[in-house]
C-alpha cells in the first residue's frame, strides 16, 4: 500500500469511527423511546460477595464424569476438553472443562486459578454461561459450568448440515446482538477492576441454547504461550501487548463476518477477503450463499459497517462494546420495520 492509499485508508477508518459514534447516539435516543423488556438484560449483583464458585474435590469430578469417560465428551478445543457430568445425588447436568495438562504446566503460578474462578462466578447475565465451580490439583485445572447444550455457533455455522437453514438472518442478528450484550457485560459490569476481558472471542465460544439464545463461555481465563485456536480472532497487537477490550472487539468483528459470510476465519484470511468487499458495497459476493438475501439490505449494510469498524487495524479506531451492543440492540428492535426477515 503506497502513502496516498495509506492516508486514504486511515481517513476512512477515522470517518467510519465518527459515523458509528453518531449512529450510536441516534439509535440510543430511538431505543429510549421504545424500550423492550425482551432485550434488556436482567442483571444481578456481580460484586465479590455474590460469587458462588464451589471448590470440588478431584474425586468428585472423576465420579461425575465416569473417570473422564470419552463417551461424555461434548466439546474439544485448544484449551481443554468439555464433559457432560452429573454429580452424585444431583440430577442436573453440568459441563466440566478439563484444561489441557500442557497449558496447566506452562502456566503454573501464572495466575491464581481459584481467585479468578471465584470472580468469574459472580457473572449473571442472560448471554453469559454461568461458572459454578472449580477443582485444582497438581497438573489439573478444571472449571465447572452450567450445562447449556452441545451446540455452539461454530458447529451450527460450519459443521452441521442443517445449521445454515436453522440460522436464518433473523436468528443471526439475534445471536450477534446477544453476544455483543454478553461481552459488554464482561467489559463494563463485572466486579474485577476494569471489567473482565474475554481473551478470544470466536464462534466456538458462543453456546446456543434451545431457544437459539447466545451465551458466551470460556471468558476471563487466559494462558501464556498459546497460539492454536487464537490466530485469526485476535488483532496484531495481541502478540506484543496481550489481550484487551479492543482485541475482544476485534474477535467480535470476526464473529460478525462469519455470520454474514458463512465462512470460517481461517487464521485472518476472512478479514482480508471480506473487508475490502464490504467497503465497496459488494454484498452479493460477501453474503452466505446458503441463504436468500433479505429484500431490504439496510440491516445487512449496517452489520457490515459494524464488522468493518470492529476489525479496524488500530485499536484506538475501534468502537467499544458499549457502542456495538447499543447499535445491535436497536437493529434487533427495528428488524420488523426494516423487513429483515
């Protein structure tokens, strides 16, 4: 990119950020006139006193998972394996995530696991998967979470043969708005100083319940020396400066692009392919070909602009999750008026 192109591109990013700020203000004013109880999250106290994390003995975890029986595995990722579990005397299913031993050893002493989990367990929001407890022993770090289901956004978008038809444009907007609200809650309403950074926002970290409501999981626990599963969902600054709220915004922008295009991120190639097309308004080449494009493209255009702003090259130029959530909340409220279905 030559100097003139670089100046023009930076000018475009700055202009886009200003437009989003003004759009955010306008939409906030509009939403205040038409409040919706369905999209207003029900919040509870997230102070340290509200933390509910229970410390489990490793023997209890072993019994609940039938000795970490492979038949109980409901998810596997770069940071660990998730099992469906039932504790003796309790009929409720829970999800047990066993952190990979290599990460446990690499990060021994890197952070106080029990303290972090106790803080995370104070989270209470409709779009956050609750943390219930933990277990730790030499070489073992385990997180106990509420069982949401076995579906996640990555599976529905990219692996399930029926996923695309189940995720119509209306549901994709609802999921995007839910994820935005969940991350906004972590950033701005958690009890940890400065809020809680998710660390790596991506489709596999978005659980989908039976009502197609999004619940963000695996938040707040980060491991040093980990690259697998992160590349493509964090910004360039991440590798030198670490995770931040801005890198979470970037990851959310990638999730938006995957919802719009139906394509996987593939280590950053999605951003490089999609953003130039969005800037040129070539939506016919961008949208998921498995779905019929809506008759009114206004919602799609706005989602594309938000995604482009979220994955902007400079952290300072990106909107905050407060701004993003406000815009998507209002788009969700106005979907019928804009003919999004």
